[in-house]
């Protein structure tokens, strides 16, 4: 990719972002945040996640 193409892409992306209303940008940000997986699962896989729920369930009894 040539540098001119890259600058064009970045410019289009920024302009598209700026043209959106503020509340739409905020809504998109919140939707993206809600779709994110929990920290333990995202960084360390499923095993710490399972251990966390196992310990949590044991404390509840």
C-alpha cells in the first residue's frame, strides 16, 4: 500500500467519525464495550474463567 493510499484511508475514516452526531458516537462506543469479553477470558483463556466461577459457586453454598 502506498503512503498516499494510507493517508487517504485515514482521512476518510476521521471525516466519517467527525460527521457522526455525538450521541451516535457514544452509543457505538457503549455497544462495542458491551460486546467485549471479560478481562480474564480475553487475556488468559477459558481456564481462569472456569476457576473463577467454580470458586464463586463454592462461596455461595
